[in-house]
């Protein structure tokens, strides 16, 4: 091998090869390389090619971008093969960034796993497209194969001949009953698989997501998800209707499951107005105040069972009023209920904010927001403007809010504050207000 490989006159050749390798090109695919050479460098390379094991006197082609060197001839002349090319380039003092090999490895992994997914999950374009969007590495290859295998096992079984709980399907496919939990990750991919099988549009609520799975025989959270109701009457004769009316007659709260509302949906009486509230403590207080109006509790968020009940009430012609906590989170939920279920929003306007402030105990505003046990509420509180944070953390347990929604209590053992709380110096921004109507 010539001893002048490190000569500065031929360095442009090695640099051009290093650049190609760094871009991730496999050595054997680099047939020619173009470099800007001075006359000395051009003459040196011509000499290598002319005096190598397989000498060639064909002149090198030079164009406006430089001189084109046939890599195979060059390697043969120097006594090397394509496999040696990276080491040969680095022996001249040039470092090839690891990105070159990394890219080749990543391309190989990507091709391998994409082919594997397409073969295991045919005719599932939504699912395979989503899988292709995920990064892949040697460290995650085994996990990705496990995911694809689990989805493929599920696909081979769907649609199921009878309902099977999501946890049972997950256990059968992976050994882990929580693998397909509907909290994102594999659970979301199972929903995509179901959409592919049914050619369905994307579900826009948790309830629609579970209804989609039910079409292929998968039941999810239909017993564990419940909505607490009080004084709600039904006009039908089904099992859920009877359970609601029995609870109504006994004046006791009742937990409606997702199963009740989807497998045996009640026909709600239309001569009532359903008050939906955010916190279960309001139903507890309603019991003590002997409230007779129908109330349902969303427990701070809109889960699948909440969406199903509100949708059922809207479709049955039962008017809905909604009241949530007076904070950013509560207003966001109220907007959803108002727009989707034509609910009238009550107890959440600017006037109520002011009234509720006067009913708050003075020490309430000294409580740091970090003591709030809800991560979502802490974030909502942190995002609120500084001058509006007092308003952003008034909850439905506020006595003025309770009186508005449930009526006053003559025997309330908790005394009202003797001095009104100090209101913020400036009015809250308009985006934190919600009108008292849909």
C-alpha cells in the first residue's frame, strides 16, 4: 500500500469519502467519489491506479465539480476491499462520525420492524402508519416486536363471538391484564386496530372509544366506571329504569355503571331537569338538605360513563344544567358540557365569583396551591393569571355555591366567615368567565 496516503494533496479524496460514509451510505454502495484535487493530488491517484495489482491507465474524468475516482479500482489498487473502506479513511487521520453507522443501523432496524409489522398486521393501514411513526433502536426492538405480536394476536381473534373484558384479552395476548389499558400506549393502538377492522371514524369521547371496542366484542370498564346520581327518575320498565326508580323512592343515591347505561339504557322521565355537578360532596350535602331535584356527579372529569349519561339525557329531551368548580379546569369542562350536550351553565358566572369570594374563609387564600391533591388542578391554578388565582381556586364546597345549587340549610354546622375575603384588585380576564347559558 502506498505510504503517501496522508499526503495533503490527496486529503480531499479521503474527505469526500468520509462525508459519504458519514451520511450513512454503506461502503459497497459508493461506486465513485468526486473530489476537488490539485494537479499533484490528481497525479498521485493516477499513479496508484496505474501501479496497483490490477493496473489501469484509463484517465480520471474531471468536471466542474472535481475529479471522479472509481472507488472499486482505488481499493483494489491499494490492496483493500469495500469492507476496509471506513478503516482506510480513518487511517488517514479523518474521523467518520458515528452517525453514519447509526443511520445505517437505524435504516436497517426501521426496514426490519416495518416489514415485520406489515406481515403480522395486514390490512391495518391506520395502525401500521402509527407504528411507523415511532422511533426504533436496538434497545427497543424486542419491546416493539412484543407490541406487534400482542396486536397481531388480538387481530386474529377479533371480532369476538361474545363479549370479553379488555383485561382478559390483554392477559391472553401478553400475560399482562393491564397491557391494553385505555390510558394511551398499547391501548390506543388497540383502538386504532379496531378502527381499521370496522373502517370507523375516530372516536371523539371516551364513551365513543369504548363503544367502538364493544363492536368487536371488547368490554372496557363497563362495571368499574360509575356515575353517582340522586333523585333521577326513569319512565321505562327495564332493569336500569327499575333500579333508578327504586333508589328515587327510597331517597338514596345510586351508582350507574357503564354497563347499566349501554346494555340496559333507561328511558329517563322528561318532566325533570338534571343538575350535573363536579364533586360528590354536593350529593352528600344534598342528602342532608333533603334536596329533591335530580343530580348527577361527574367526579371532576368527564369519563366514558359521564358522556353516556349526558348524551342519554340530551337525546331523551331531559334539560341539563351544569355547575363546576370556579377555576380554569371547571370552566373547561363546563364549556364541553354546554357545547356538546346543550347544557345550561349555572353558578359559574362573574357575579357568582364575587359572591363566592365573600363566602370564603379568609384563610383559604393563604393555602398554597401545592396542597391541592389534584395534579390537573395544580396545573390549572399555575396557569391562571396571578391576579386571578384566588378566583381560580373556589370550589363547589363554598357555602354560597352550595346555597345556590341546593338551597339554604337551616342546620349547617359550619359558620360563615364574619369578614368578607378581599377581592382581587382587578377584574379577572374574560377568558376565565362563562355565561350562565349554553
